[in-house]
C-alpha cells in the first residue's frame, strides 16, 4: 500500500470517527456526564487496541528484518566462497 493510500485511509478513518462521535453525542439518550464517560472509556479502549496493534506490527517488522538480514548474510557468505573457489581455480 503506497503512502498516499495510507494517508487517504487514515484521513477517511479520522473523519468517520469524528462524524460518528458527533452524531452519537447529538442523538445520545444519556446525560452529558454519562456521554463524556462513555466517550472517554471508548477513547482509552481504542488507544489500548491501537497500541497493541502497533506493538504487534513492530514485532513482525523486526522479525522480517532479522530474517532478511540472516538471508543476506548467507548470500554474502555463499558469494564469498564462490569467489574464492573461482580465484583458486584460476590460479
């Protein structure tokens, strides 16, 4: 997904959350204090979920980087061995 696609998706999500929250407040059958508590609790829950998702993505990215790094090390080692074998064969 390109940076522009992510930017558009995040913008649409934020706008959707804002519109949903505004409509929820306007049509809520609860008192102001109950509504504020509800919104505060949902915001905290959403933040916890976003943090957990971020940690999971970060961990997965680290694992991919480690795997690629290991593979590149193996490729470099194989290339070095092949070079040395060819060098010996030519000498």
